[in-house]
């Protein structure tokens, strides 16, 4: 699995953000966001990558893992794990080591993912689910967070605004926006929402997004 530089998708950066909005004029905003995914949206939108990364957040950095070990840890098939491994190697999270793999605990993407997961768990993830998995499980939540990556903290948003920005159906916005309120990402202000001031969860989503983009653009990893 390669990073999103294919004919179907191009990683969203400051240089390509305008192209996403041009695409959105003729398409569903959700479709436009998938065509120009942020680092956050690409990483969490790929189920195999998201699941394997979440499963590795408490891995022993000194241990070596075979594909069967990684499949067991993540509850993925070995075929799915094989695809996810390529992506995580590209991001510097995994390092190939004589027929097996080890976690690079110094990788910026890995560090940001761990901190984000911990922030979610502290704020309100259920005890039986890791923070990253809980936050990123639903596409509607992933898309709403994608729209909030560069949100103006002084801007208020209605549920209709969120729908128009993300392409998430009005019903799903209504159903799932409270998850972001519970995590402190959004705060209710009458019938509107504002970005939570100094929200740790959103700050680490932004950091993870930047780390993925940076790792994608970097020529190599240690």
C-alpha cells in the first residue's frame, strides 16, 4: 500500500488545498476530502493501517514481530497486515529487521499517535477500546475532525455548517457531533459549536496530521 500519491488521491497540503475546494464545487465535500485527504484522514481512513497502528501503540520497541504476530495483535488478516506494513514503513513507524519488523518508537507519527490515543483515553474513551481506535472508528467523526484541522477558534459552527463542510449527512452530524463535544473538541454555544480552547485531543490530531504529511514528504526514514 502506497501513500496517497495515486491517480485516485493526492495528499492534501497547503499547495493542494485549493484543488480540493475546486473539486468540491462539482462533488460531494466528503468525496473531495477523500480525493485530497489530509494526513489525518488518509492514515485513519485506511482500516488496516489504522487498526495495525492502534495495535502497536503499546508494543515493545525491542521486540521483533512477524506478519503472523502483527495479524494476531491487530485482529487483521495477514493479507491486510501485509498492506498496512508497507504504509507504516513509509511513515517510519515500522522498520524491517531480518524478515521481521520492529516499532520505531522515535518516529514522529508513532509519537503523535500515542499521545493522541492517551489524550482520548484520558478524556473519555471506553475502558475496553484504545483511544485512537475509539476516535477514528467512524468515518463521520474522521471527516468532521478533518474539517476542524484548521478551524478558526473564533468561528462558530452550526450542524448545517458541519454538514456543508464535510459532506456528512445531517443525521450523522446530529448523531455523532456529541462525541466531539464529549472529547472537548467542540463546545456547545447555544445552537452552535465553537472549537474547544486548548483542546488536547484536537491539538494531537493536528500534530498527527502534520507528522504524516511531513513523513510523506521526507526522502527517507532512519
